C-alpha cells in the first residue's frame, strides 16, 4: 500500500494550477503579507528576532489572528505555507502545493481532531510546509515524501495556547520545521515515509481518506473581516448590524447568544483582560460589536479589553449552547439584546469573508490598507516577486 506521503508528494509535483487556483494564491499572498506587517510591533514579534525567517514571518502573520482560514480543516493555511515557501525562494505554485496538502491533511484529521484540543494549523501545517519548501527547492516526489516524514516530529500544537504568545509561536515553529525538513531531505537525510501514515492514524485521521481531486485548495479560504478568532466573525457581524441600526450600548441590560456547542470550541476566555484573550472570547465579541463603530485592530488591544464599558457588557452576556456543531459555522447564531424594555433580535449563518461570501477586491484592499497604516507600502506593489524583500524590510 502506497504511503500517503508519497501520494501527496506526487500530487504536489504534478500540480497544474488553474486560473482560479492562481487567483486564490494571489489573494492569499496580499492578505497574509498585510497582516504580518500589521503585527510587526507586537511584543512577541520583537522577542523572536533571532529565529529563522520562516518562523518570524509566520509568528508576525498569526499574532493578530487576522489571517485566513480553511473551513473544512479548521486550519490557518496561508500563515504556515507562505512563510515556508517564501523562505525557500518559492512562488505561487509552491504555495498552492503546500496549501493543498495542508487542506487535505487537516480535512482528513477532521473536526474530532480539532474539538479534542489539537491546533490543526500546527499538526497539518508542519508536513505541508515541508512540501511547499521542498517544491520551492526543486525536490522530486521521493525527496518531498521524505521531507514530510522529517517534519512529523514538529507536527503538534494545542488550543490551550490560545490567547497567549504560544499560539503564534507554535505556528511559527510549524513553518520553520517544514523548511528545515525540506533542506534536510535535499541534503540526503533519510526517513521512513510510512511515519506520515502512522502519525496521521495516531491523531485520529485516516490515510486512505485523503481526496486528491478537485481544486488546489478544496473549499477555498475564508478571509477574516475582524482581527480575531474565526469563531467570532459571525457574532460580531450579527451584533454590529444591530448597533449600526441605532442600538445604544449604554441602554443594554442583557445579551443572549444562542449557537451550537461546537462553534465555541476555541473560545476559552470568558472574562478577558488582555487583547489576546479577547480574540478568543464570545462575551467580548458581543461587547466590541455593540461598543465600537469599527471592530478593527484597536478593538483587540489590552486597553480595549479592559475598558469599563466593555467589561460591563461582557458581564451581561448569557451564552446558551445548543447540541451539536461540527465546524465553526455550524447552524446559525441567534442573538437577543435587551435594552430599556425592548428586545432586539438578529440571526446569521454565514459572515462576510466566508468562502460563500468572499470579499470583493475593494473590500480586501480596505483591510490591507488598514494593516499597512504607518508604512509607505502600496498594496499593489505586493507580488510574488517582491514579497520576500518586503518581509525582510519590515520584519
């Protein structure tokens, strides 16, 4: 029986991207470079100056939790794959090979893997980063499969890290491990490629269930509108609509949120006191949606999370979980906001930026523009040819 590492390596070396695939790659490049630059002054980013460039770039790209997400795998694809590929001198083809492998590994691991507490971005990310860096280095399928096996020791990460520096750090470690594994494979290091199958099975995946058909990245990628966990995109969008309709947060006396249990899996901070914790708090999502005119980068700072009015609104949130939910957008969110004897209701299934509601080019450029404030960088100048130099300049 052929190892899944060999099958994925052969798929990666024979990949012929379509126009839609290349469009996704270009959008991912622009989005990821922008959010990485936006994170350049975060304390953890300044702490890791001595790490290899793939790790530094991935940490900067993930620290704000503003990077894209693959819904079926619940994995942040681009923030692992792009730094690994760019560090190895790769292009859109290498990125798509890595992203496609990561999406397929993560999908095979499935929701049960994520809901058990694993951070799929890291588990699926390290072997995928090895593919991307390996394609960039010109490795053949045999060496690519070996690189995947060499990345297995680093293919881990847990959700308990969410809301701390460790979340972005472990993502950086996954990207760096892939680059390291690709260089070792290129230098002739050996490995048993069946280790990838064994690893996948130990984590609850089925090596025979990997589907190599379809576009490079099956299901596409979700682009975040708000700089926080994807599980908060829907509640923020829904409640902000009420606030934009004239609801005064000062009148609010109770907030009821109903959502399937599975959709809050990563939301582990209920009374956040830091900006990082706020990114994983359903209660704070309600507060910022009602309190802030725009839920942007400034809504998720320590100072913002500690605002007295934000803390007051957090205390008013009543989360009512329904049974089920096997992905972050399962079912729909229902919200009730009580204010001065009135009850305002809203519900939402798909937030803006989801694959079914992709951002327009103009909407993406607005996000990118916000991320690039304080720089002289023109979004139109970000390309596969310039990306590495830009990252070196800012990170």
